[in-house]
């Protein structure tokens, strides 16, 4: 098991062990005994949660089959500091990278409409960012995160440059149209709202290449170039502009990332076995807690609120 997977599973055990109805102390003890890395990760997770003021130390022993190692106070504090820095780095560094590149961006539960000099109109959803890369050959916009509605000024005698939107390993070219590009955690969705768009992807998959979408068609591509074209209702792709968001067969892990855009705290799925479950539905962006509760009920998950850390589904 990868170190990252062990860390995430340890965090899940810490949260579960603090619930009043926690009934699996023997299962936790067995998990810690399986591998020395498990017990160490559980202890690190407990120290980190305690340092953040989120969760008191669990009463369950992390090392049931071996005596705890003796460590100096300095070493313990150093380990906690290192863990805290790693956590802050994982959260802050991607945000910093986006901030440095973005020409326009939005915060949580915030939308932004921008009219560009060429007549193009861009509308950003919550927690979204774009970078402009216009030159003499093309009008290129890079979607750094989130989703956006694009209504490009058409090619004309006065504007010969094509309009394209780059997002990860795909490029969407406007053909006198409006469209939505939505960057998820594991894939990218493109929906043609008016007229047609051309989507070109690159990757190892045999399905990589160019596709043309008509209004009412959506295309989803993954980082390895897998492409899926399906029918949809174009109006649903822009519901977020009216304070509603629609999840159309989105993986549960991606759904949590979308919910984070509208919530005051991060929303994370800790039960990785459920990550690939598909979620569909329409929700009010002003009531993210209700959306979280509905999704949790649908898939038999528990919602745990941890101060400072976020909302967890497990």
C-alpha cells in the first residue's frame, strides 16, 4: 500500500474512533498490528489532529502488540511540526500556484463575469480560475481549476484568431458557439451549449483524438486520454449560474471536490471504496450541507464535521 493511502486510512480511523458509537476497537487494533507503518501513521494522525485542535487523542492504543518507542519531546514536537507543514503545504501550495498564474479567479461560493477586449464573455463558477494566453495566432484561455462558461466573440474579418480553451490534456475549440468546460478531480467535462465545439485530447488511450460536439452533447476526457461522449440537456450544464449545481454521473470523489467550492470547509471522502460511485442530482449552491446530507444518505455514508479540518464522508 502506498504511503499516501496509509495516511488517508489512518486519518479515517482517527475520525471513526472518536464517534460515540464506535464499535470497532478490535478492528483498529488489528489494522495497526498489520504493518508498523499503520501504527506509526495512526499515531501521527492523532498528534496532528490534536495539534490542530480538531480531535482529542483516541483512547485506542496504536501499538497493541508492541511497546511504544521512547522518543524525546523535541523529536515528538519536530514530527508534529513536520506533519503540520506537510498538511499546510498540500493545501496552500496548489492555491499559491493557481494565484500566481490566474488572470481571473473566484473564491468559494463566488461567481465572476468578465468581458474581454475582443468581445468574449467568460463567467467563472465558484473556486475557479483562468489564465489568458492571447497572441497573434490564437486566443487561448487556460482553465486552471473549477468550471467556466465561455461565449467567445466569433471569428470575423476583424478577428481572425481562433478561440480555444485548454484544460489539462485537452483543448476545446469554439466554432461560433458557447460552451462550458468543467475541471473535475479525475476528468474534464465539456458541454456544447450553442452550435458546435471541437475537442482534441491527447493521451495513451486509443480513444484520444478529435471530437465535434453538437448542442446537447457532453464529452468527458481523462488524463490518460479516455473519452466518453454522451447526450445531455445543455441547460443543466449552466444551472450553477442560477445558484444551482448539477452533478451528471460524476464520481463520488469528484462530487466532494465540487461541493467544496460552495462550502466553508473542505469536503473529503475517506471511504475510498466508494470513490468511483456515480452521483447525479441537482442541488442548491446556497445549501451545501443539505447536498452533503442527501448524498451521504444515498450511499450510506456518515457525515463528520471536524473543526478547522473540514467535512468528512466515511
